[in-house]
C-alpha cells in the first residue's frame, strides 16, 4: 500500500527526503564503515553530528550565543519536572498558564518540588482559548518564572503573542517549535519533544538561558547535588553526553533541520503554515456542518481541532478519510472529535486533498 497523507499529532510525518537519507545511513554512515546506530557517541563522526544539530538549531531559531542547547531523553514530560527542579526550591513560586492537558501535567510535576500553581486557566471553557493581550496575568509576588504551552496539541489552540510578564518565560514548544519565529531572549527555558516538528521521539531539545544555568548550579549547591540525569548545569558541562544520548534520533533531527534550512528556514515554513491553516479554517467556517473548537483569536496553525454538528458522523469521517489516504484525523482520546495536525513536513497538497474530501463528505452526509 502507498504512503498516506499523515495528519498524526505525534510521532508525526517526517520529510520524504530525510526518510530516504535515513535508510542509507543505517548500514553505512560516512567513512565510519558502520551504520549510524552502531558507532560510539564519543566518536569524532558522532560529535560532528551533534555539533551540527546544535549549530543548525541555533541558526534556525536565532538562539543567542550565551544560551545552551541540549538534546536529552525523557520527552517533554521529563522537562515538566526537570525545569522546576533546576529553577526552584520548596519556597519558590513558579506560575503556570493552564491552557490544556499538557500544561496541567506540567503543574502536577512542578508542584512536587516547588510552589507551583496556575495563575490563569481556560479549563472552564474546555481549553478553547489562550490568554490574549486583554487578559491580565496575575503573576504572584516574587514568582521565579511563568510557564506556558506555546501550542496546545490536544485542544488546538496557540499563543499568537508571548505572555506579557516581567519574569523569564518557560515555554513548552513541543508542537510548534520551528513552525514560526520566536523571541528566544524572553525565555529562561524552552523545551520540545522532537517527535512533531524535529524528528523521531526519544530526543528532547532543551534551550537554557545563562540565568537558568546559574539557577541550576545554585539549586545543586542548595540541595547537595541534583540527580545527575536531571541536572541542567551538568548536562551543559557534558554537552548532552553525561551518558549515551539517542544517537540515531539526534542524527535524524540534524537532517530534519538541514531540510528545513535548505528550504528557507523557519520564515518560509511560518508563511506556509499560516496560509494553509487559513485554508482549512475557512472551510470549517464556511458551513454549519463543521464546528471548529478553538476561539478564532486562539486558533492553532499546527493542530486544528473540530467537531461535526452531528457527532455520530465523526467515526465515519475518520474511517472514510483513512480509506481515502488521509491518516490519523481522529481527535485526542480525551476530547473526541476530529483533529488535523499539520506540521512542517506535511506536504501542502495534503491540506487541499483533505478539504476536497471534507466537501465531498458534507455533500454525502450533510
Ligand atoms: N507537551 C505538549 C504540548 C505535547 O503535545 C506533548 C505530547 N504530545 C507533550 C508535552 C508530552 O511529550 P512527551 O511525550 O515527549 O513527553
């Protein structure tokens, strides 16, 4: 069977040329006379890969030189705990903007080590929006930082301006990293699981400001030593290689970033993502048959979530779409409905094929 258009929320579609490259290096990587997964992470060949991955991420995101870039394991979920552990002690306040399942999970983990609460939440309206410029964010006196989830993969919402606060931001960028530009300097920590816009699962990009690294060092001193695998300052010192990293995952991530750079970098993809999300939202707004979930000002360009006015039709939609070569359009299990994840690597015509399919579906079932 042919490859389908893959709208999976993650792990997600990878660029076709990168998949071709990956096939080749499994047996033979450069002059190593062994495959990419078979060489030491301490070898010169692998060091060149991780150095290039870091250099590319710095270029495409505009990461300042004094920030550190790490490639860790444990997923974004480990960062929920690790950020708090490295930035805050039991007396310290970390404030959270709660805009969905993943921010709620981040708060639970942070509350294990510090005074972490949500200062703003859209839970009462099924997470259908994020705070806008008109919303006051009641940051607590003395708060160390404010955490937000840049794009909410499940609810299909996205911040279109940074939260306006006077303390460093911590951002979970898992589902929109490198899909648009971002002002890195406003952040103390940025993190993202790779499995949506950067590569396969098993690698997490973590970007740390000098302030965050200094706080990690201070937390280490205050506690008599943070656990090594959870210690930002140690990971920076060891260049992400305190232990064996996910060598294949980092290689794949480096290739995805090369693919992205050759095509014009984040600016190119941002314009394309905006245009094609607008096409799909226009279709959802065109007819009462569809019910987009997110409020217009909060709509995500990466994960578009909607319902059908008659929800009984949703499972039929998912099955028929899959038969028509449009994969993984079922909404997250916690929300139901439908969702199209449209990461950088999704080909443009996938969106047009989806819209044609939707029109035909409406004609037949509307
Ligand atoms: N944050 C966001 C925004 C996510 O979408 C996800 C996963 N879908 C996570 C965190 C958790 O990521 P991981 O599975 O890498 O821990």
